[in-house]
C-alpha cells in the first residue's frame, strides 16, 4: 500500500469496506467475481469499474453451465482449442457449441509451444478450430511456460517475433480475422514492447492495472484474476474485462463477428 502514498489510504479503506451498491456497481456482481483483485492494489482503476466482463477457459474448468454464466452477465468467452502442434483440448468443441447455444460470444485460443515451428502450430490450430464467421477473432496465447516438462527453450526476441508473425499471418489468412495477442508482463517486457502495434492485445496483470506495467501498449482486454468465482463454474476461473464501455463493446463485437446483430444457436 505504501507505493500509493498515504493520501490514498482512506480511499482504499473505503473501497474495501463498501458493498457493490455503495460503489455504484450492478447488484448482481459478487465480490468473488474479482478473485484476488483486491481494491488496495487497484484503487479507482479496479476491474469493477469496467462494464464488460468475460472468461477464458480450458478443460480444467470441468462441467460449465453456460446459461448461468450468461445470466451472470458474462459477455464473452475465450476457449482453449490447441497447444503446440499435437495437443488439443478435449472439451473445446463441447464448450464451443454450448457457449454459442447460451448466447455468449466466443472465440478460440492457441497456447504457443516454443519447441515446435510456428507454421506447424498454425496448421494444427486451423485443423482443430472451426471457421465460424460469428466467432470472435482467434487468439495467440504466447508467454513463457515456466512449468513445461518437455520444452525449456527461450528463443531470442527476434526469433520470437519472427515466429509469431508466421503464426499470426497464417491464421489470419485462413479465418479472415486478425488474431489478438495474449501475453504476460515478463514476456511482453522481454519480447514485445514496442512491437506488433498493428495487433490488438489481451494482457494479464493481476497485481496492478495494465497501464502501470505495460509500457507503450494499448490493450483491448485485461485478464485481472485467475481466482475468480462465478455461478456455473465450480472452482477458480480466469476473468477479464474489455477496455471500453458498453457502446464501444457493441461496436467492437459487430466488427469482430462481421454481423450487425450477431446471432447464436438456441
């Protein structure tokens, strides 16, 4: 707390003691939605100030009640499709179709593996991810995987960026949509700062607001917690916000899906 200065301490105490109604938030928003995103770390830039919230999921979320998530005002979902050049998430298609039936806009992401050529990974993603015009743009999730048992490579920054371009351009050519780039603070600092300004970014930052830690980067999505709790999912889930307000989200969604009024299965 000291890094904010003593003048902010009363404000932080007030934020921590207020109910959602006191803060002017929607009453259906539970504090558990914010996981470990404590007001003392974000102050007036807490994720609760954003209107549009969404999730990203993989098989580890288990059974998901997508209709309950929609009733909890989850506005979008990104679902893990593939990893590397030979792994696919076995619940991807289930989640993909069920999110759509519940009326939640959804997209797919690929988790990058540094021991496989980018071209092979792009082809693997394409082979396992439907080309649905109503879907959100695909995402390249690129970060250092500190816990990988099989790949310890950390290529130099110029190689990282070159391989990323191969993946991104191949995927864009197939789906007709420019992918988003998801990344973390350390990976961005070491490889991406000042680069890829022609792409939209989805950034992870759980200890501070992304504006404070991502230099020279405009971001569109912010993953603010990995320990959020929501109706419809048992256990922790990653929760994110869109940078703009409801009107800006509607405009972005229309452009992303190519439809004036995106339609979903029922």
